[in-house]
């Protein structure tokens, strides 16, 4: 049984946050984890998770920026702001003066503008018990807030680092863009080599005509179990461009809900993932069209090697009032070893006629013709396979909303490829 | 059988099958460095099978014979080592490889050979200029969104940078206009004198041979070489067609399966001489 959230906090939080956590804890009571009988948890490894195995972090005991994070920050010098979160607690926050004067806020949500209102504005009660646990246990939520009309022309970095052995960690990131604002956020999920259960909740709130780029790079260590909810809301003529790289964790699941609530809103959702060893990488996506003339475009591309597994299930939901919707969903999987396994289940649920929708999914080995073509020029087999796989991902990596991070993701993929393809 | 010698691509008694059906019934061809040999044949004669088997494309089973390049047996080598041994295949339908540029490709190929890769970018640019391939196309992934002519120029560019000992040109003349054909043919011909390249040009049509003048012409029908001669043989074929050869062969041999039906690279609509119907000598662009 997890420790009650208020007892876990060593430093005082504002009364409203304490009250909120208590209310959520009372609501969920003794939490029951979902079963794989539920469609959205089918093929997941939720049955292997026991909350009693993990201990919530004592926020008072967390301090300092880990060495590995310094190295990462040195690799990404062009930035408007940086927030470092360690085991769910903000340990460093800094906004470049030029952007601070524009009104950019990046730091502890409890210190930010309209923090109380922003927290949960998109997530609500959350889609599942892990999101609810996040609500009940969140130690120190992060807010990135851009005022209406402001363009932030350098990325905002959020580094979410986990290095507490045996910990249950509940990070929360809220990104809010005012009307006609523009910003790119890089959310880096890394860890030391520790066993941990991490259940992040990410809320992306895009106001009218605002443009948000959000890149999530998940490179946790191989003993981390992670269950993420990424929840977004896009208002009239707003644009969300989200890209995820799912590379780390023993089990790493991300549920992505993109809700297009204003006329003309656009959501572009992309992901790359690469599984090795015994990893399971699990993605559930919901493209929800709740207003006319909205567009969603999803492209998830993954590779599974060794005895790793990947799961993709996606739903395009077009509500009755969402006339003129364009919704596309593509999931492509490369199976690099005979013991690897990829599941792909696309779905549509459409309540109006005036729509343009498509979905496509594939699971297959490396394209034999592409490999043969490269080999016919004298490229050794394993190099040819590496080139083909890297090329397979290039389509997504070239469109990453935070350009500077592409080489880091490419490097992480290369390192996995470099281990050799069977 | 004569012994192998340096400066020679030597195909002896090559037999190959696809899905249990023999397509090549014993091919003998000896191409010396600097020579241009044309292999001409109608649809279904095994032309593409021959080029694919030489390069080791998956899906074909060699059931007999040998192929040596400068004395090195190729048939026991994986595709990339055949290329490293000096063989190049200019493909009829060059494959699009998303995310891989021609620079990346040639850098890896030359690195595997232990050759200098610092010159790749410059050499690619110089060859593009020489072959008439717009340099802006070099930033694209290999063959992606290129026209038929651009793809063949790109194949020729790679040949020029890699400098193989022997090149198999599989229907180099399909799917490209006369300007591109001339540019590619002239570059290949130059390589025969500049670097002593030996060429095996596989084609259905005569027009390639107007640009790339062969020393020897072979006629391939139903998996066998049925005639070998000088350039005059191609000229004779131009006048009389394949009928004389195919009729005679049809009586002697059971019908061979059509290569088109079993070759996965020859997907419909890929461009190239299309048809099993009509005049086999018709210029596809006429």
C-alpha cells in the first residue's frame, strides 16, 4: 500500500495542493490496477506491476542536479529555459532573461502564474489509475507557460531524471500556451541504472491559434517501469506537433490523447521506438475530433529486436459535430529478430459522414529489396541493415519539433543498432 | 572448360531456378576487361534472372555452373562481397531507400573496401556534373522521387564513383529518354577505356547499342545463349526480329516461365518496356 501522499512530503506545499492530493487519494481509495481483459490494457504488462514493490520518494531528500544531466544540458546549449526534475522534485529552474521579460515561465507550478487553475485543466481525473496515482502523489509539478501572442524561438528543456532505487515516481508536466503563442518543449526522460516505477502525466494545453511543438525522448534505464499519460487539448486553429522517441525502460507505456476541441485545430502525433533485449514498448493513441474542420495526422514507426515486444493500438474518434475532419493514422513496425514481436491494432469510430479518414499498419522484416540494393553496391549486410533501419526512422526524426535533439535520438538508436541485428 | 584468367568475368554453365522452375539452362559468357558484351533477348528469355543471379539477389537458386571475376568464384560469396570483388549491377528498377543518401551509401561501400571516403562528396558532385544529374537531387534519399531517367543517371553515377571491374547493365535503356540514355551510355563507354571496365549490357532493344557499341552480341532465348556474334548480329536482329530464334527454340524446348511473372522487382507500372504484347522492338517512348 503506498504511503499517503501528505505524509510523504517533507517541505510544505500550498494548502490547495495538499487539499487536492487528499481529495484524489480519498477518491481512488485502495487503488486497483487494471486487468489485461480491458481492451486498452490488452498485451500490456500491467499484471507484472505491484504497487507494493515501490516506495514513494521523500521530496525533502532530493537535491542537486545529477552529473549526467549536466552533460545533456551541455549538448543542448540553445535554449530559452531549463527545468530539471529529479525523482519528481524540481531541483533546478532557470529562464533566460530575454525570455523571462517576454513572460515565459518555466519552473515549479506552485510558483507559476495561475498554477492552481492549470493543474489538471487538460488531464481532469486522468484516463486511468496510474494518472490518478500521479494526481494523488505528485510532489512538485512543473509548469511551462507562454503568454498570449508570445513566440519563444528557442526550445524549453525539461529534464525528468530518476535515480532513486526502488522508488515510485510521479512527475507532472503542464505546458500552457496562450492564444497565438508559439513554443517548442523538449521533455527528456532519463534515469540512472535503477529499478523504479514512474508514472508521468503530461498536460499540453494549446489555446486558439497557438503553436506548440512537444518532443519527448524516453531513454530510461533498462530496469525502469513507466506508465505515461500524455494528454492534450487544442483550441480553435491551434496546432500541436508532438513527437516521442520511446527507447528505454523494461516496460514503457505511453497513452497519448489528443483532443481537438476548436474548429480548425490540428494535431500531428509522431513517434519512433526501438525495442531490444526483453523490453516491452506499449503505445495507445486516441485522436479525438470534437470540432469541425479539424485535422489529425499520426505516424508511429518502431522496430523490435532480440526478444522485445511492441504494442500499438490507436483509435480515431470523430464526434458528430466534427464535420470536415481529416484524420490519418499510420503505424509501421520492423521486426528485426525472429523472437521479437509487434502488435498493431488501428481503429476508427466515426459519427459523421463528412470526413476523410485513413489508417494503415504494417509489421514486417527489413525490406529485402532495399537491403539488396545497398549490398549490391558493396555495403556489408549488417551496415546495410543499419542504414535501412536508420532510414526507416528518418522520416520522423527529420520532423522533430526540437531540431537540436534529433542527433541525440539518432545516436541513441545507432547505439541500439550497433549491438548487431540478428 | 578453360582455366580462369585475370581481367575476365567468366560465366560457365550457369543454371538457376526460381520456385523450383529452371530459368537459366546453362549460360556461358566470357567478358574481358575493356570489352562490351550485349545480351539481347525477348521477354521471358531470362535476361533479368541472369543479372540477378550474378549479383546474388535473394529468391534465386543456382543449380549449376560457376561465375568467376578475375579468377575469384562469386557464386559462393554474399552480394556485398561480389560487389567488393569488382562486380556492379545497374538495376532495371533502382530501389528507393528512404533516409539514405547516395553519399551515405557510397561512403559505406568505399569504407568497407578500405578506400578513401573523404573524396566521396567531391567525386559524387563531379560525376553528377559529368552525367547531367542535377546536384539538388543528391540530397534526396537514394532514388526517392526520381524520374526514370534520373534513376538511371544515378545508377551510372554510382558505377563511376565505385569503379568496378565489371558492370552488368540490366535494361539500362528502359524508362529513360534519349538524352539520359546517351549520357549514361557515354559515361559507361568512357569507363571502358579510362578504367578498363568490362560490360555485360542486357537489353531488349537495339537503341542502347547505338550509344554503347558492343564488341560482342549474344542472343538469349529461353534461358540459353542461342547465337553469338559481332555488332552485325544486333543489326540483323533489328531487321528480322527474334522470331527466327524463338520459333526454332519453341520446338526444341518446353515453354519456359516468363520472367515477368516471377520477378518481384518487375512490379506493374514500374516503367520500362512493358509489354508482352505488340511489337517487341517498338521503342517504349515512341
